[in-house]
């Protein structure tokens, strides 16, 4: 990247207006236009920086740019705001001089962005470290918070500061930031209740409604629709280029970094929501307060009783000495009280935010090096200018006065003090305008305070009359009603207005609202009502509402407070070395690439930039402080002097510097080229030596590889020939040896066969048979190893040969008995008894009773009802003299109609008992010896008959019939009922319920039971 070494090298236009030729207003504007068209938005007037608002992002603020301007001379590179910031920071760090950076200009000229660029540069070039980075981050993140609550969209600026901000940043001796203090000036709180057409309320209202989550809005009782809130203008609710939702997330994150607790953030948002709710409260004569829901929700947010708030809006209490009087407010007064509360609530919340940020970033009393950055509202000229614009323009007049004193008046006075020949340059001194506004006797602010404090009827018209009387002869004051006759026919000057000729032009002020806004009164009833709120911040915001500390003294007016704050600010600025940034906006349309000559010319005129250039050119554009020393025999003295250079001398020095630079550049190039050529030669020589060495090595390696390869080929051929000879010899010897062995083996075999032939023929058959039988038995027994140990497994390997049939059968029987014995050996006594019962049941019911197979897997419990544990049958259990062997629920069949009735069936060692299911009362008890037999059917039913005068009964389990032997299983049987005999017949059929058997009496001798088909 090409680096510019001087303002005269490769520069678009003229970077420093001091060097502009010829110097006049037209050439000044042309130079600004030329640089603006080439994206050069910064221009110097000596050490003053002129900044043009480009209305778009430019790639000139990158980290590379920061490093480029770091620790460089002010005039070494092209003009940039980083150069001024670096000069101020290095003067503070190296020369221990407190600095202040004054950023001035109209609204929309880019002052806020300029202040952020200065702070970001200082944060980038100062020291590093965890604590230092934390401080820097907190200082930088305070900007988004204050912008959200203090900035708004106006006709001239989409992010206009509606308050003044001055930040003192404290540094240690190393130049690392320690903390800071923020001072705020006159928040434009009237914007809370009313905004001009085409403008918005403060950003935070729109950011909250657009970016907060649904849960947050529900807690704050808000809706995203802007049109539901009277305090929000709708014609400019959405602004191109502003993402309110993303900005809200940025603000929340910034508040967290600065040090706000989550509860504090929630409290702040609650107060913002309360302000919106407050604007929706309406008043009517008959009902006093309308909008009950809005009032109730606001009271819930603030923690105040609704009746207390309604009374504060309906009545006003006036105290004078020992008297107290309460008056009823009319509708207009109620609306005034509502708006006054909203403005005070928001204004005090903003002041609390500044105080809270200072608590996080402040390091105590300022004792180190301090750099102040002033970002304050610019000069404003609107169609409708009121008290706020008057105060803002007064502040800009004071800043212009400081600029004039430090850059024009003091510089000329310094030349006179140094006895330098000097021709005085005329310039406009706005001290007369400042005196018109702030004079303690006849100033406009003093007369406004006097009018507000005097008894009797006080209105805006009486204030204007007083101005017309006292300021009539002032050359910068104009009014239709003053004594100057030339304004009587001026129709551009309404009767209810006055006009002041500021340094930036004439501004018409509408006097309506001056008295009320200067009084800035909040009824004591509302202050006391807010003090009663349980919200965590309300008592801090309204301390005057404390009933125990009632102060009847009238509070100072807004104008008086602002005048005092501006005075303190001016004294603070005068104690520091000033650095100026003069911001200019190129057009009123807020778009890029448009340069309006007339608008820029107007700003150049009232800022006095051409006069500033003339003073610098006519005077000494370059000044340097040095020490003149001389010594005597006993001591040494030092005297500080200033070295001054006139502008023509500066051009001569610049030309001589250029000539010297050319000679030095030629010498440097000569030495550098010689050094570079020799360095190149040495590198070539070194490379040649290295390449030759590597090549020789490579050639020798190739030669060696070829010799080695040839040697290996010759060796392989010789060794192969020898190996083949040896192989042929070995093969021959092996064949001879094998032949001898074969012949010997055949011969020995023949001899053996001849010797043992007679023995082999006699015993060979029997041995082969025994061996075969042995192998067959081994294979048979090995096959039996796969048989399982389960008694239920009936698989058995098939017999391989017929001669094993008997052994095969016996082995199967013995193995089955053995594994059954092993299985029974694992049984406990209880399990043995269960299996014995199952065995007896099998002998009786198997293949006889259709219901039996489904009951095999169910164990016999005996006491199915658990009468010993069930408290319901406690009385029945105590009536039994013996242990109950069986307890179950049965249905006793009525022989008259075949219907069943539930009964409890109990069996002991000597009796069986039938009892009522509900009451447990014994219905029948029969000794077991009186039981003749038990009859059951062959079907899948639960019927059984006890032949001892008891009729047919039905149960879910037929296995406990074993206890009631002898037992008869049949398809039909006779039942004896006293003198009558009834035949019970079981048939296959479909009963109505479809799930169980059903009984039906056919005649006096037949009871038919329908059993479901299986």
C-alpha cells in the first residue's frame, strides 16, 4: 500500500486549507467538493479537522488504518480523524497535557459518529490487558445505551442526539484508561409527549416494541403495534437503515457489559413501558380518568394504587406557609399533569442511567491525565423552534465563542505579545449574542426566570412583551412589536415570535411554551404519589415526594440549571488543550454523493472557517516550543521560546525539504541498489556452490549405482551356475537313496508276509470284527451326548443298527428315569406337594374334563379370598374354629329358576361352609362325613354338585374337587333336593352373554346347562 509522506504528495485537492491558493470562499468550497467527490471527507485547517458527512460507510476505519496512523506525525499522512485522535492521545501520554476534543456542527453533520470514532481509536492504540480491556469495553458500550435512550430520528438526522454529552476519560501515566465520567445536558424531554411531523420519539420505545421477546412484552403488558400508543408517531415509525430489533439486542448486551444487573434492566424497561401506558390515559369531565385498563396496568408496573394515581390527576394541593388548599383540575390541567409526569419520569430515568453508568466506569476523583470528548447537539433551525432549540443554539453559541477565543483571538494576541509584526484580521465575535442570552441583568434567560418567578398572571405573551421592551435596541434581536419600525411590515415575523440573529443564521422562535418549559413544574401531588410506589427506582427518581422532607422552596428553572451547567462545561474545557473537529453536512436529503454548494457555503460562513484559514496563513502556520539555554561559571539557565514560521516561509521550507528529499532519495537508492545487487550476487554464488555440490553428489551416486548393478548381475549369474550344478548332484543322490529304500521296503515286506501269513489267516477275521463293533459302539455313545436333561424332552437318537435294539430301549428308559430323579431332587417340600396335587388331579380329570388343560399351569392356592388378611372377612374368620383349607367365591344355583347367587365357600378338615358374600354370615355348614359325593360335567364349565342336600354350584377352579372325594365326572347327573330328584343336563350351545355357562329350568325334573362351544 502506498504511503503518503506529505500533504503535498499525491493529494486530491489540498489537504490543508492553509496551503490553498488562491484563498477565497469559492476556492474553499471547490476544494471541499473535489475532495468529497473522491471520498476524501477530511480536510485540515492547521490542526483543525473538517469532517464531511458521507452518509454511507467508507473503508477508511479498518484496523489497518488504525495501525497506519498510530504514532505518526499529524501532517505525515493524508487528513484523517485518526490523526487528530492520535495527536491528542500522544500529547496526553507523552507531554502530560489534558486534552479535550470539541466536535461541533449542525444537526446531522456526523458529530456522534465522529465522537465514537475518536473513542474507538483511543481504545485501539492504548494498552492491553484484562482490566484495561474491560474498562475500554465499558467506555465504548456506554454509547449504545445512551443513544437508545437519548437519540431520536429528526428531519435532519436519523440518529440525532437529543441531549448533550461530555465524557472525561482518565488515563494513568502509561496511557492506559482507568475509567471516566459522563455529564449530560438538557435532555429534550418534550419529545416524549409530542414529536413534529416526520420525526420519532426516542429510539428505546421502538426498539423495545420491535426487539423484545413475547414473554418480555407480556410481563410489561405491551403490544408490538405502534399505533396503540399515543406517544409514538406513526408516519416515521420505521426508518430505512435502522433495525430496531437488532438495536434492542445490542442495547441489552451493552447494559450487561457496562454492569447493569438483570433486575435493574427489568426495572428500566418497566418504567419505559409505564411512560407508554401513561400516554394512553385520557380524561373526561364526568369520569375524571378514562382508559381504566391503561391506568391499572401502569399502576401494576409502578407498584402504586390506582386510586392514589387517579386522585393525583384530579386534584392539586397548594401549600403556602401554614395553609394547605386543594383544587380540582380541569381536563386541560389533567392532560398537562399527565404529560408533565411522563416527561419528568423519562428525564429522571435518563439521568439515573447516566449516574448508574458513572458508578461502573468512575474511578474516583479525577487525579490522572484526562481526555474530554464533547458530543453535543448541533445548531438547529426548524420550521417550529421552541424553548429546546433556543437552549441548544445558546450552547452552540458558547462553543463557537470558545473556538473564536482559542483559534482566532488568542492566536493574534500571542503574536502581539511576542512583538511580531501583525495586521489584525477582522472576524465576527459572537460574544454579543452570548451576552444577549446569558446576561444576568438584561439577558433573555434572566428575563425568562424573572417572569416565571414574579407573582400575578404570567403568560408567554407577557414574557414577549418584556423582551420587546428591554431588547428592542439590540441589533441581533428582532420582533414585530418592538420599537424598531422596520419589522412592523415584516410578514415573515409573526406577532407571537421573536428572532435572533445567531452566528449560524437567523432563527425564528415561537414564544409559546417558553414559560411552562422553563418552569418545568411537576405537581407535588404527583411527586408524592410516585414516592408511594413500590417500584425499586421510584423513590430515587422522586425524592421530593417524601412527605417527611417537604420543601416549599421553588426549584430552579430549567434555563438557570442549563446556564450553570454550560458555565461549568466552559470552565472545564478552558483548562484543557483543545482539538477541534468541525462537522459539515453536504446536503439536507441525507443521501450520499450529493454536495449542495449553498448549504456547505452557509456552514463554512457561520463556522468562520475561511477566517480561521486567513489567520493561520497571515500568521505563523508552524509553531514549535523549544528551550534556549546559556551558562555562566556557576549556573545554567533555560528559557522557553516559541519558533514561528510565516506561511510563505513554510512554502519555501517545504520546497527545500522536497529538494533535500530528492537528494536523500537518490543517495538512499544508490546505496540500496548497491546493497541489493551485492546481496543478489552473494545469493547467486551461494546458490551455485550448493547446486554444484548437489549435482556432483547426484552424478557420483548414479555412477555408483550403475557399478553396483553390474556387479550384482555378474554375481547372480555365477552363483546361479554353481547352484544348478549342486542341485543336479543332490537330485541324483536323492534318487539313488529313494531307490535303495524302496527296494529294501519291498523285500522286507515280502519276508514278513511270508513269515506271518499263516498267523494272519487264522486270527485276522475275529480282530477286525471286534474292532468294528468297538468303533460302532463308540460312535453310538458319542451321539447320545446331544440329549437334553429336560424330563419333558422326548427326543432320542434313532438306533443305528438292529443288534442294538434292546440296549437302545433300556438306555432310553434308564436315562429318562435318571434325569427325572435329578429334576425331582431340585424340588422343595412345597413344590413336591404342588406336583403331587397336580398328579392326583391329572389321574382324575385328564381326558375327562374339558376345562382341565387350561388349569394345569395355575397353582392351587387354597385360600383364594385371603380371609385372614382381608378385614372384610374378619368376623367370618373368627367364627371358624379350624384352619381354613379352602376359601373361594361360588355361585349357588337356584333349582327353581336356574339363577345363581354369590356365596363364600369355606372348607376345613371337618366341615364345609357357605356364607353370604356381603355380610359374611354363615348360611349353611355341613360336616364332611355327611358328604356323599361330588359330581362334575365333562364340559368346559365350572359347575359341580355336592350330594348332601346342597344344590348345584359354580366355581372358577375345579382342581380343589380333589378334596371332596369320591368324585363323579359325567355328562349328566342326578341331584337330590330333599325329597325331589333333579337331573342336571349339559348341552353345547350359545348363551346370551356368550362368555360363561347359563342354567335354565326346563321342568320339575330337568335343569339344563348351556355350555359355550370350545
